[in-house]
C-alpha cells in the first residue's frame, strides 16, 4: 500500500492528556516518535511547536466528545487536520493489540485510510453556537410564558380567552398593572389596551376579574423577571448574529 503522507501524526485526545505519535520518513526508514502533553493551553502550543519541529504536515484525531475542539482551534491554521469518526477507525481491520490509539490513528492517516469528517469554518462554528444558545433561551422564554398563563388560569383570570397574544403590547401593559397592585380597575383598562381592542373592553374587564392570591402574584413576578432577563439575552444574541 502506498504511503500518502510521509510526515504525519495521530493524536489521542483525552480530558487531561494528549498522546501524539508522529510517523516520519519513507516506508523503509520510517521514524516513530511518541510524546504526551497535558491539555492546558500553554501545552497545546508546546504540542504545536513539537509538531512543527518535526516537519509534520498532516494530523488526525478522533471527534470524541468536546475534547478535540480546543486542540483543533489551535492547530487548524498550521496543519491539514483530519477529524475522524471514532467508530469508523475501530472498524478498520489489521490493528495489532500492542499498537496505541495514537499510533493506529497515525498509521491509518499515513496510508489515507481515514475518512475526513467535515468541520465548518470558524465563523460558521461560532454562528452555530449562537443559534443553539438562542434556541435554548427561546425554549426557556416559552416555558416562563406558559407558567404565567397557568397561574392566571388557576386564579380564573381569563385574559388569554379575549386577547390573542397575552404577551403583546396591550397584554404586557395589563400584566404589568396586575403585577403592580394585584388587580386592575375598570377605569385603568382603557389606558392599557390598543384602540383596536376598545370594542372588547367589557370582555377584557370581565376576564381580569379573578381570585389572584399573594402567592400567585409572587410566582408571576418571578417568571416575569426571568422573561425580561431572557429577552435581554436574546437581543444581545440577535445583535451578534
């Protein structure tokens, strides 16, 4: 089998250590060097220099967990990196029992036997992080809104039956007034609702008459604070996106 890469290395990445095996030279005179590095950032730069000093051009490592990510981030601008599926590496036949993981990865890379996993560029990886976090915050925001709706229903406040969006502009004004004093006077409703809702004034007034307790008010206020915090976080994320 022909050698594809004459100066390559396999990395076996763990939480606290990285074992690296470099295979250097032609088939008849291949030189093997093995070293172990801690995973602190300064040691990753030591690993970078160690690889450069040996003229390594290609490296490979398994995409296990998240441990590979800081290693990849530091090395990606200096070497051609193959990120490998761990299960596929294990399924390649011919491995001897006394061969370390790092050496086996290096040998497979040397002969071009590792299928390269796609790693998006850094800006896309960052965008993915932001969109995933945004999705998480939206999920929590929805949960808090549902929690408020549930408390309102328990106190027989039927606002959601007459307003399509309780957390729209008019709904928020009504909720803020409700949280402030525990009730809303009939004369205060007009100041809170949009003019398009004036025709439903009486229905809105009736829906706000309930049995809201101090405990229920406390629960609503807690959820409201969380909603405001989440909305602020979402604005920051959307601005960055």
